[in-house]
């Protein structure tokens, strides 16, 4: 059967910076699908995530792994095989709790599977057994990442694109074409309203986090100033040089750690500012689309008024044409009567000529 997806969710994916080992580097521009896979033939659990055709997570769960919740919506785990630390940012606390619950469940299952595999290997190593166990399980090659098993996890990828029909100017009147355009803009506006609501919620949450981090930043700065003062005081104290030096070294290390934490918080603040600017861009786009929708509605009303006017003019022209046809018919009837009278007069004159 191969690997089968057993649980999927959506999250923003990060990896630890390999240089600093402190900062998070985003590996996806938006939330992607993150899935647990189980290989029943090898009893292996894996966490896999794709961004398009690129595998940004390919982590095999081992019994010594630990998933840690670092905030209400962020969790991380270390993968020694990939030599990195993965981080996931969720849109809600419940999604994070569900992912952590599944991680613990599959970690325990991996431990039991490893114990069973070790028991089988111990039994197979008995000299009386004729066969020799095969090679140990190795991680799947990257080719399996792009296989058919993973294609079922990415339902956002379109299977095919329907050809777009060419517009026809003869099939639909102007009012129907304008109505279709109006519906299209309305649907797009509703989608933007939904995205705007989500971004607004994320913005409010980010603002709350920014306030909290600013408070922590102030506390760190106060602690750093206090430690600097303490270092100055210790340097001024005479005697006990060795103790003072050791305390100074410890305080300097603490200060460096606090400065690193401050730098990480500042980078997080910059990222949140960029998200706020992106939300403002979506708001401007929404207002632009609203203005376009209003313009479309006004043009639609103008076209409907013009169409009504043309229909009235056409009706008046048809009435004038009918009156003209009636006058022509009466004229033809009068002309036929005159022709008939002239014919009788000619016959009478002919008869008079013959008789004379």
C-alpha cells in the first residue's frame, strides 16, 4: 500500500537559521498543508509538507523526538537526521494542540514499532535460524516525496484548466453582459471581505503580541541596565578580584543572552510590521474593487436607460411605419378605383366610336 496520509493540517513552516541557530527563517510564503504519513510496510511515521513541488518538511518521527509548544500558536521539534529544527505557526491554539497530540501519539507508536523491530532482529540473530535479516531501514529517497502518495495531500493543485470561452457580442445583450460582470466583481469582493476579516483578526492578535513583547523588551532593558550598574559597582569594590571577575563573566554572558533575545524580538516586530503593511495593501485593494463595482453598477444603469430609450424609439418608428403602410394601402385602393373608372370610360368611348 505504501505511505498513506493519516492526519493533515495547515500551518506556516519555519526552520532555524543554520548560522545563528537562534532566528527563524520562513520556508513558505503562506500557510501550507502539513501531514502525518504512515508507511505500513516499514512501520515508519513521517511529517511531510510541500510548497508546490518542493518538499520543505521531510522528517521521520523517532522515539527521542520532542514537540515543544513555545507559544499559544507556535511549536517546534528538532530533527537530528536533517540537522535542523522545524517550527510551525498555526492560526488557532486548537490546531496546535491537535498537532501536538498527534505527534505524541505517533511518537509512542514509533517507539513500540522500534521495540518490536529490535525483538525481531534479536530473534533473527539466533545461529539456528537459516535466513539473515536484510539491511536496516533507510530513509525514503527524495523521489518518493514527489510520488503519487503525496499528490493526494495537496488538493490545492488544480488537475486541469478548462479553456475559457471567447466572448460573443451577438449572443448576449449589453444588460446581460454587464450583469455577469457585476456578479463577478461581487464574488471577488466577497472573497476579499473574507480575507480582510482574517487579516484583521491576525492584525489584532499581532498588535496584542507586540504590546506584550514591548513590555518584555522594556523589562529586558531595565534588567540590562541593572546588570550594567551591578558590574560597575563590583568593579569599584576592592579585593576579592577572582570572585568579581567570575561574577562579571556571568553577568556579561547574561547580558549577551538578553541582547540576543532583544534582537530576536526586534526581528519579530519587523515581521509583524510587514504583515500590517500587507493587510493595509489588501484594504486598499478592497476599496479599489468597491469603487470599480460602483462604477460598473452606474454604467449598468446607464446602459439599461439607453436600452429602454432605444426600445421606445424603435416602438415609435414601428408605429410610424404601420401608419405609412396604412396610408399607402388607402392610396393604392383609391388608385385602383380611378383606374377602374378610367377603364369603364374607355370602354364606353370605344363603344360610342363603333356605333357612330
